[in-house]
C-alpha cells in the first residue's frame, strides 16, 4: 500500500486533503483512482491511517479515513547522525540510506577539515533539498516519521548537546583500542529505549583538537577497525551496527 505524509492541519475529522507534489505523483505518476486505498501518515502526531481516495483534482487529492493503522516501523533506538559536511552528493546518500536504516535525525557539522563551505543562502537550499530526500526515502521505506535534517552545527554546538544522549560516539581513525561494541555493551542492559548519537568526520577526518574537545564533553571515541572507511560508508555501517545491537 502506497504511503504519503501530511500535516495534522490537513486532517479534519475523517477527511484528509493531500496537497503539493504528492498530488502530481498520485494523479500522473502512479495514476491512482477514486476508490484506491492508500496509507496516510500524520507527520505531527506520527499516526497512520488506511484511507480511500474520494476525489482527485489538479490541486489536491481528498481521502476518507477507513481506520487507524498500527505504527510498527519505528525503532526503540533514537539514532542521530552528526555528519561532517562531505563533498558532492555524499550527504544525499547518507540521508537516503540512513533514513531507510532507521536514523531519527541528521545534523550536518562544519569542521576544521571540511572542504565544503556553505554560506547562509547555500545552506538553506541544501537543507531544503536534503529534507525532501529524507521525505522521499521515508515514503519508500514505510517510515512513520520523516527524519529531520537540521541547520549546520559547529563543534561547539555539538559539545552542548552531548549530555542529551545515553551514548554519544565519535568515530576516529586514530583510536586503536576502544570499539563501538564496547560502548554499546555499557548501555544495552540498562533500559528498553535508547537515545544514541554518532559523529563522523568529513573526507579529511577529524582534527585531534576536535576529538579532544568532544571527549572532554562526554563523548566516547571509538575505532571501526584497521581499515579506513569513506565518510559515507561510516555513517551507514555504524547505523547498521547500532540498530543490530540495540533494536528490539
């Protein structure tokens, strides 16, 4: 069953009004007709509804709610990825595949060794595009939320939020002993839900001063083994490992 996201103000009683780019997708790409059943997710309340299309026009698609569907695709792990700004379309790959893997939020981070430099105008355009990529990936993978891509942070911003997490991991190629498994074991038996964050450097890696600052603020620095991974590979590998270890 095809899934679409709406805001809470698009739902009135048993009626849902779908607007925007989804109208063209429903009408001209999927060619869905009146009577077709679709799954509609309220992005604000994170509720799913099995709905039936009652009207299709050039500007909106109206549906009638048949019943509420159980939300089953979200994890007990709230995983946020703090990604050092990478070159080209690598951030898009991290967002698309990370969304499929269950990531809750993406936070781009400007770091000392980032090659990419965004001015305010470029940042707004990029974030808008990245959030659209997240929404498309959410629909494709049947998520009950659309992971947010936030504004760009710097290292000091990151230091200020480390204490908000049960575990904040920094992946660093110069760390040789402490593994991600060691850190996950420390929280695995303590609770049923987890809030975890992972910070990943850009192509040039993290500066020693950045790692030390994060460590002093409570982050746990880990190695991912003897091989050097591309920045986009790290994000997806770590997301998979964390979900495997902690997801119920």
